[in-house]
C-alpha cells in the first residue's frame, strides 16, 4: 500500500475516533484533501482510495490539474486567497469557494457563474484569531456580509471558514473554532441557513471536529510535507 493510501486510512480513522468522542456522526464530517503543490498522480492515487473532494489554493496550478484529471469525478474547492481578476476562472471551474471575505468578490463570483452550473457554494472566511491576519472578515462585520451574500442569485451561502493561528494544545486550538461555531449560530438565528463549518487542518482537525467542523481541510497528513520549490 502506498503512503497516500495509508495516510488517508489513518486520517479517516482519527476522524472516526474524534467524532465518537464528540458524539457526532463521522458521516457529518467531510474530508477535503488539500492537494496544492502535489501532482495529478498523487491526486489520482487518493481518488482511487475513495477520496472525491479536493482543495486547491493557486488558480493556474488547479486548472492544469483539472485538465490532467478530466476523467475523474472530482469536486473541486478553491481555498486560496481570491484576487478579483481571477473570479471568472474560479467561478467557472470550482464547486466551492472557501475564502470569501468581501462583498465585491462575492458579487463577481455570482455575476460570472455560468448559468448551466448549479449555484457556487460559498464559505465566508472569518478572522477569528486576535492577531493581525490579512484575510478574513472581522467578526463584527460578518453578519452584514452574510446577509448580502445570501441574496446573491448564483451563490449558495453554505457557512463559515477560518484559519486560526497555530496553537500547541487542544484546549487552545478549540477556542477559535468555538468562536466560529458561535458566530455561525448567531447568523442562523437571524434566519440565514448555514450548514457548513470549514475548519481544521492537519495539526488541529481533532480540535475542530470537537467544535463542530463539517469540512476539515487536510493536506500534509494525507500527501506529506509540501515542497514549494521555486515557483511558489
Ligand atoms: C494548505 C491549506 C490547508 C492544508 O494544510 P495542512 O496543514 O497541510 O493540512 C488547509 N486550508 C487552507 C486554507 C490551506 O491553505
């Protein structure tokens, strides 16, 4: 068995354990395999082991892989920072976008979404760590953004996403995830339907599952360490 297949099995096992401890259904936690910097061959191996959802951060790299993997039924998620001149290619090629933190970007994704595709699934990225992070809407501005995005016709607002600052122990990892969960509840109380919490990466997904993550975004634990080489 190759490394990717055994890594995937190990991650699935940890998901099961964490779900059990949290008294949650493992099926309610979607594993998103983050394949940035990895080859189409690596993605194909994960696919053959049953993985269907893949996340990419860099548009051109993702488009190249999509072309190479056209024969597979992959659900592609865009999880990187979104530049406004890239929205058309993103909305034409992906099923999900996780990093939306500005109305202008959401409007463009909606306007440019091809009519023959279903609405684009959106997660709003929230800046939950207290430190100066460059991306993510501030919690105080989140409700207004959610209200505006939920009105856009070619988008389907699914939930919230966060990339908290790394913390060493599970208790500290859980704090920002708990904050994201509470923010989500507040939006739902205002009558906006959300069903997704995209939170947790290789180093903190157990904590995220315990705070209600419904999508965990895992790269290193599946594909190994990334080598950004000279182009990234
Ligand atoms: C790279 C990346 C991940 C995966 O990180 P790992 O630590 O390798 O699991 C998850 N989410 C986002 C937004 C990323 O950019």
